[in-house]
C-alpha cells in the first residue's frame, strides 16, 4: 500500500514541477475534495488553503513566474494510519522580478509535506516550507 501511495504522491509532484495545468492529469492523483494547506513561510505570511481548482490556478501562476522547478525527494515515511510524510528539496529559477526577488535568481526550499489519501488519491496535503534566505 505504501508503494501505491508514494507513486501517487511522486506523480503529483512530477506534474507540479512540470507546471502541468490539465485538470484531467491531476484528477488521476487528487481527490475532488482535496485540500492543500501551506503553512506560513517567507513567501506567504498567512496559511494558504487551496482546493482542486485553486491548486491549478496556483500552478498557472507558477508558469508565469518560475523556470525549471524541481523536487528532489530525500525520504518518505509511511505512517500507521496511512499518512505519508515526504521530505524534499525544491528549487526553481525566477522568470520575472517579483518584489525583492529578481529574474534569474534561484529560489530554493526544504519541504516537509504530509499527505493523506482517500480512494487512492490525495485528499489533503499539508506543507511546511523552509526557504533559503533571499
């Protein structure tokens, strides 16, 4: 079961890093009632909550702002309740200036993501990002 869950999660991360925005692709891995929660970090001072549609909208925005985003998985741990905890390093190059960030700058962060699955799809993702100073 953990292998199936990890496959679903890595498929989701691959779609995300490719900045794919086709809802049909995400429908294979995201539950229709998915909730993505991003806890406060250097980019977002408040908790961000995203639905299926909001996740796609966020990726569309990412297409305008990021070049070559990439997740490098460090470890994944299956918990007894079916939750998966994933640690990864993420980086991307900025395509445009954004506030104090400048085009060509590399943005990087350590991610801890907690995934809950229902019916073989991600129903909730909680993300804790620790961005490198910029």
